[in-house]
C-alpha cells in the first residue's frame, strides 16, 4: 500500500470513489477554504509521522482481519466493509 493511498482513507477517499469526477470537483468547490486548510494541515502533520514499515504491517493485519470477517477481497474493497457495517443490525 502506498503512502498516498494510506493517507487518503476515510470520507474523502470514499467520496472520490463514489462520485463521478465532475460531481466530486463540484462538491470540493462547496467546502469553505478553512475546512480545506485544516484538511491540508492534518495531512501534512500525519505525512511527516508516517512510517512505511508500520503502514505495511497495519495494512497486512487489517487485510487479514477483514478476510476473517467474510470480506473476501480484504482491503481491496472498502465498500463491502461499509455495507457490512450498515447491515450488522439486520
């Protein structure tokens, strides 16, 4: 897993994958500059502290965890994880 992929997890990455490029760009345009600045600062803060070795170990364990919980593709498909979480109570 690359440093860039690891740093883009969460809502932003899910939205980027879920929305067509044009809609994602429009959505970004609705965010206040202060929100984007805080986001950039947080990314810079964690980018300085990121360890590729720890990141690979974390990714490996998380992939195993997902596969052991019947997410066959592991970390390859976060949408399956979201779907699993949404249906836990059903």
